[in-house]
């Protein structure tokens, strides 16, 4: 028998090597999270940068 309901968390991480040219004053970076089913929180270098939780992300 499978799990009918799940109330918990999962953590995924991805290391990205970003060139210094990506980081200029006034520059915005966009991260494509792919398909988010429920909620996602993005952290960069341990610092929270935002959350998405409902379409349209």
C-alpha cells in the first residue's frame, strides 16, 4: 500500500560555478527552477532569496 498523504519536506541542492561577469551592479539574475509542484525556497550561499508557491511562479 502506498502513502496516500505526505506532510514533510525534501531538500535539493545544486552547486553552480558562476563567472564574476554575472554579478554587476544593477544586474538581475533569473534561476529556472523547472517544475515546482508545491513550494520552493531558494537560498544562495545560505541566504534566502525568495519563495514560490503557486502558479504562475
